[in-house]
C-alpha cells in the first residue's frame, strides 16, 4: 500500500464516520419529533375531551 | 435561551463547522509543506491531532456537566454530559483509526503498546463503558451512576496527555515545553484543523443535546399521559 493510499484511507475513515453519525442523528431526531407530535396531539385531544 | 437564539445556534454551528472543515482541508492539502522523511502520510497528523483535541474537550465537558448534574440533579446537565460522551467516543475512535493508518507506513506496525497508544485505548474503553452504563441503567439511577463514572473516567485524560513525558515511548512529541516541534508552514494548517474539529464537535454535540431534550420531552409527555388515564 502506498503512502497516498494510507492518507486516503485515513481521511475517508474520518468523513465516513462523521457522515454515518450525522445520518444516524438525523434519523433519530425525525423519529423522536414524530413521537413528540403524536403524544402532544393525544394530550391535546384528552384536554378537549375533558372540557 | 429564546427559540430564535436556539434556531440561530442550530444553524451557526453546522455552518461554521462546514466552513472550517473546508478551510482546514484546503490548508492541509494546498498550503502545508510535504514532510521530508514521512512524505504525504504525515498529513494524517493534522486531523489526527484535531480529533484528539475534540475528544479531550468533549470529555472535559462530560466532567464539568457531571459535576453540575451531581450538585443540581438537573436532567439538562445529564443530557449535556451524555451528548458530549457520545461525540467524545466518536472523536476518540477517529484517533484510534487514524493513528494506526499513520503508524503502519512510518513505524512498520499498525499498533505498538506505547504509553500514549495504550492510555488512549483505555480512555476509549472508559467512555464506551460510560455509554454502556447509560444503556443498562435508564432514568435517574443511570444518570447518577454515569455522573460519578464521568468524573472518575476523566482521570485518564491528563494521563494520556502526559504519558509521552512520564514514560519512554515512540509516539512523536509535537509540543514540548511550550515549543511546537513543527516546520513553520505546518503551524497555520494545524491551528485551522484544531479550530475545525472544535467547531465540528460543537455542532455534533449540540445536535445530540437537542435529541436528548426530545427524549426528555417524550418522558414528560408519557408521564402526564399515564396520570391523565383514569
């Protein structure tokens, strides 16, 4: 393996890891936001039903 | 903090990190001189050191937030500590990946049990352990245990930093006695790389903190939903 290949591997590993982590964070955030929305809607309809 | 300020920071950190990372790549590949002995592979050093600085900073945030959590018992501090621990583990992983990729062509070996390498590996295991505690013990018990562990684990950070001074090893010493052992042309790319990784850490930790806040909101809504159910 040439020195250039090691350099390429190191920089690729860094950006691949950061990108994968970012994608995972984005997916998790979307799932949690959807869960918050559904719980807030349910809480809102309970309050309307209780009136 | 107001909603407008939060939204501004949500945009500022990723934008600043992206701009800094592009600048760092340009500085490393277009400005920094090629080292005479190691050649191109020496350029791994800029982002290897950047990752190490980001990991150290993240673990310092874990320490400070753990202390604040244990004093105040505010879940917000626990959320900050967890976010910083997760991003710290990410950057420490990058240190452990890029180090061997530099070592193989320079030392002829992927790994040696040098004090700096060994203590860094221990650091990684300690904070992975922190994450395991959080997974195994949800709720305030886990937050308390992680808070104590987050303080104790930090003992290894100064050990990693001073290991190259305390023990004989083969890991290069870049900063010794306030002097930077680098060619003058390598210093600006190093400073830009360090700034880029600190901004990247800030952006990722903030995003992870926002996720932690969403998890707290869900817990609150689930508790109030159970209380409302007759």
